[in-house]
C-alpha cells in the first residue's frame, strides 16, 4: 500500500471518531438541561396541559384598606436657615399626606405629597408650627397629628440698595427673624454719630442725601429674648443721574438738645405728593416727563397740586438741580394734568415741611396778619415803648462803654400791626422749588445744633415792598442829625448820620438799605427766618433772642454785630445749602439763593395766588 493511501485511510478514521465524540457530548448536554428544568423550571398549571394557548390569571395582593382614623406620627422636624424637613410614619392605606405649616403669626399653608418625608422652603429666623394628616380616597382626610414646633436658624441681615437717585436711596434686607424690629443706622463717612431709624419692615427709604457725599449704613435685627443680629456696614454715594424720586421723602436728622441725642424725621411721610403749587410766571404744561411736548400754555398764577401720573411718578430730577414735577389743575376751565419745570413753580413750604411735626420747620407769617416792621429808638424820643429799652447794644459790647443809649423801638405806624396789602393767606409760606431744596440741609444743620428753623417770610409781592418803603419814607424813622464833629462829608461839613441807625458807627443806614423796591423776596428766592431752641429732644422751646427783634431796621441788625445765636443761624443757613446773606450782610435774618442764579427767577409784582383755596 502506498504512503498516500495509508494517510487517506487514517484521516477517514479520525473523522469518524470525532463525529462519534461530538454526538456523545451533545446527547449528554441535552439530558443535563432537561434534568435541570425538571428540578427548577415552572410547573404546569393543572388543567392547562390540554390547551396551552389559554390565558393564565395571575393572582394580585389584596389592597390594604385606608384607616380614616389613622394619625401620622411625626418623627422628625429639622429647620435650617432655608429648608424645613418633616418626616412622619405612614398611615395604612393612605394615598398621600397633607403637611400643614405656618410661622408664628402667619396663616396655615399646605403641601401634599405621597412620600413620608417633605421638604419646604422657609425664611430664616422664624418659628414654625407643623402638623400632618393622611389623604384617603376621593380627597378625604384623616385626623391631624399633634403640632410640632421648630425654629429656623436666624441669619444676619445683608443690606442691599434696591434703588437710588441724587437725593434718596431705598435700602432692603432679607427677613431675618420672625416678629423682629429693625434699627437702621446711617451717617456720612467720617461722622462720629449714627442716625437711628426704627422700622417694622425689611426695607426703608432715606431722603435728603447729597450726591457729593459718601454714606454708610447698617441694620440691627432685634427681638425680645433673642440676641441682636447686625449686618455688615454698606457704603454708598448717591448716583448723579436723572431719575424719579422725591428728595423730601423720609428725611431724618440727628437732634442734640439738653445733653440728649435722637434721630428725628422732619418731613411728611408722603413727601411732596399733594403739595399745593402754582405757576409763578407764564410757562408750559408738558405731556411727558422729559418736557419735550407742550400740552398747553400755563398762565402765571394757575393753581396746581402735585399728583402722581399713571405709573405713580410725580418728581423727576433733570440734572443740575432742575426737576420736572407732575401736576393737576384747571387751565382755562378744563382740568389738566402733565409735567412742568419745577423752577417755574412756587410751592407751599408749610406743606412740604409740616409744622405739625415738632421736628419740622415752624412758621409765623406775621406780615399776612400783623406786620413787625420797626426801627431803633432815636435817643430823644420813643414812639412806642418796647419790652426792652434795648435788645442789644453792639457799640457797648465792642467799646466797653455805653456809647449810645437806645431806648426801644420806633414802630412804623403805617405798617406795624397790620396785614400787608396783597400778601396772601397766612397759612401759606410760598417760595420757589429751589429754596425748598436748600431747606433740607438747613433744617438738618439746625437740628444738629439743638435748634429748629422758624420762618417769618419767604415770597413777598413787589407791590408790598413798595408799600412798606413809601410808609417809611419821610416819616422821621431815619432822621439825619449831625452827631460827631470828627466825621465830615465830602465838602468838609459835619457828616449827617441817621441817629437811630448809625450814631457813631460811621455808616449811614437809610430806608433803601433795608427795604428795596426790587427785592429778592419779590422773586421767591429769599427767606427771613430765625431759630427756636429745643428744651429737650422732645420739647420745642421758645424763639431764640437775637440782637434785635425780627424786621427791626437799624444798625443793630447788621451781621457785623451778630450775637452768638445770630452766628449760629448764619452757620446753619450757609453750610452746604447754597444760600447766602445779603451782599452787605445788613440783616441777620435774611438769606437767599446765590445772585448768580437771580435771572432764572423773575420779579413777581402781585401775589397772584392769594385766592388759592387751601
């Protein structure tokens, strides 16, 4: 047999042997799987072997009935500063749970869940009451569990600015503790004392601020039996930007009187909303706050009231101390509302700074019911005896001797004790808007020194000024007499000086020196005022005595002879206000807007608003 035949025979043998082995191994696996299925496989349902395609009914668990009397048992209540976690034991058969919760003084609120743990957002610092009940079929409810009580962790207030303009800022902070009272502190950076303002709300507005001043503020959250939580100090500077905002709203000052200190409000809570105003000259009423579109002409003397527009705005700063205000009134028999340039308007100071607030400005508009004009005694006779032979003799103080005997006051008979003509109602104190703004700072200055401003006069009609001037002229109140051989006029003659008003002073005080035919009062930009002293931070005292009475026209009212109290008034009215005395400083009571702005305010001859119904 050849080698090739032998190899072929051997290969055939091996193939036969392999096939037999595979067959044996496959048979063994078959029987093994079958045995396993018999032991662990599903048993056939009796009676189904003959019909293997029939559906088999699989039994379900019997539902547990709801227990309407079941009460959930609260096993834990955890309160962080922001989340309230409530856990409770389940009630048999309940489809869900209603969690009722409320803060100490709030109403009950509800949350529904199918779980046995609930997470509820809350406010920090509050005490919460919680109770749970089960929910059954068709929104039926079981009884409540007992109430659980827990206090959320209190957090320190964080002060933020929610809005501001050139004169005011709105501050807010998150609620920190239920039922807490808040004490807001603010001051200018560098000041020693803080102004303190109490608030029940977690926000406050502060007005009367200045754009060139940096302020700082912080807040205390206080509650009985709890520690005080105090915020960090926030510093800010009012933004110089045209914006809505009432500069007279929520103005505060620091009053020091009789060794006591107290932060006090001195403007109306509603600011200038509802204040009477009127056009001091012919101007325009505009449809828009930007004063771009004229609605109609607004004749001088038209009475108006500051009101809010449809969006609630009523004052908008235009830049450079210029404001537009929203007003309502009757124009040519038709009711109108719109925006006007504030500088064209008089406002009633007595409404912006109501005298009913004991920390606000006070008023005594004597010229409207019984004028006070007088001049000093002339040394020979006194027309009307006053309550003092002399209020103050500056020459005696300066020279150390009684250089001039001044025996009281000469009342100007044609004027004193009478209501000045065309003067308007005594209840009003009219001035331009710009003057009202300056008083925000002036009253703050006064309170800081333990005083309160007392205004006698603001706007005075030009016709009234002339009436006073004419009554004084030629009536001997300013007589000229030769009084000193050492004083000569330009021709070498003995110089004649007004005895009652310039004896030995070397300065000739005349009618025109005090009463001008064209006065800044006639433009509504001047104030005649003095100060009242606080006996304590809660009790306003009497008017402060100066070197003369109000409107006494003689040399003693010259600021050269200011007493300490008159010096206090000067500092109050000129520090940071934009107001200045008369150029010659001849009246201790007179302050006005800077002369550089006088052209903006025309002379008003008559009190064109005297018949306004207030």
